[in-house]
């Protein structure tokens, strides 16, 4: 299996990275977080100009028609720069749900072009997530409604729901509980087909935050390396001390071991493998561990000041903490992985590592 990204993918990632380096500098993010909305329409417009909102939208609806593998690179960049916007929720996760609807479905033809041009924010509600991100600014809410027959999906306008804000330790997140009433008029997918959509959405959402967690882990490592090179003790940079070097080397190992797991999961999702959920859960666990470990080692090297508002590390550390539990916490994904590994038909051993489970 070839995990090498092509030249176009790498060039797009590099261009997005250069753009975010300027437009999403930590001082700008702090300013955005301190607003009532916690979001910047100007930044959202610039992200759309870069083509990020159009990535998953089919070409027929004005998009680029790219898929899960391309988004693994983009989500790492979104995580690395701590983008304070549910961009991927709209442009990747919600777009995937709408694309899965029948081609003649009115919700698909209405909202996909708006996602592509960046004029729509979509909030997602899934049973695995107790709160809905960015519900207060959403132009459309796609909400799951579990029933005895399966999961229905409903599309609701902002005036059809009641949004109650919930606090978060991560200032970049805007979470809420959403109260609403299901009806035939709002239903876009019945239980017969909606359960498959819910399962796919869960995998796509988990893969989304996995990529962001890996990007966050790398950003926290880079910040810690820079701090260790500048902070002096006993007349020497603390980065020259062997104990510090070992801790940072352990973080590098976690990140590098998580990358192929993430890319394997993206490949499984893109090719529609029957056991793709196992790959996604493995990726979520590996990337969550890398993010958590990088945060822990980062704050150890920074000392107590690493948790203060003035230090950039805390911005990414807190985001890694909350994304750890998003789209299924560790217990949820460990159970999915255990169920697969302990099944009678489980494929185990080196020969099965890169086998396509279709």
C-alpha cells in the first residue's frame, strides 16, 4: 500500500499552511475567541477563497470532488493552526452526508453549492456527541433522531430549534445543547437508510478529529522545542539537557507511529472497506494518544506557565483535550476495536496489516 501523497496534494497542503501561518496566527485567534460569536466571517471567507470549503463537494455542485485522503492532510493543518471554526464539520463531514443523499434530493441541490462557495455553516448532531458545535451560528442543522427502526436524519432551520450554550475549557469551541421536535417536514432520510448515513458520519467525524489531533500534537511539539531552545537554566538552553531531549523524542515517536494509522484509516474510508470502522477507531485512539502525550510533555517542559493564557501552548493543549472525546471517547473506540479483534473472523498478524477488508 502506497502512503505517498502526490505532488498536487502536497502543494495544496503547503499553500494552505502558508495561508494559515499568516491568517491564523495565535494573536489573531485570541482576538476571535474573545468576541461573542467566537467566529470570524472574514476568516471564513478567506478559507473559502482558498478552496477549503469546496473540497468534498462534487464538481457538478461547484466543488473540487476530493475525498477522505485529501482531507487527512487538510485536517492536520487545521489542527496545527487551531482554526476556531467548524470548517471541517461543514465542508467535510456534513458535505459527506449530503452527498450520500439521492441526487434528486432537494437538500443536496440546495446546500452543496452553498458549502462550496463558503456561504453556509452547518451544525451536526449525532448520538455519539452530547453537544452540537457551532449551533448558534448555523444556517442549517443536520440532526440525528434515533428510533426503534434506526436513525432518521432531519434538516432544521435555526428558528426551528432552541440552542442553549454550554461552557468549554477550549475557548475555540462553541458547544450547545439543541432542543427540537422531529416532523415529516424536516426528515431528509428515513430510518431504513438513515442508520447507514449515521454510521458513515461517525467514521468521517472521527477521522476528521483524528487528523486535527495529529496536527495539534505536532504544533505543541514545535512550540515546546522552540521554548526549550530559548529557555536557559544554569547558563544553558534547557533543550540541551538529556532529560528534556528524551521527552521530546518520545513525542516524535508517538506522532510518527500515528501517521500511518491515520492514513490507513483514510484509505479504508475512501475505498468503502466493509471494516473501515475498525481502522477509524484505531486512528482515533492513536492520534488522541499522540495529542494527549504531546500536551503532557509540552506542559512539563514549559512548567506551570504553560497553562497560562499568555502562552500559546495552552491554546492547542486545551483543544487536544476536548477533541479527545469528540466523535466517540476512548472507551467507545476501544470497544469497537476490541469487538473486531476478538471476533471469530478477525484477521490478525503481519499479513493482515495492509490487507484490504472489502
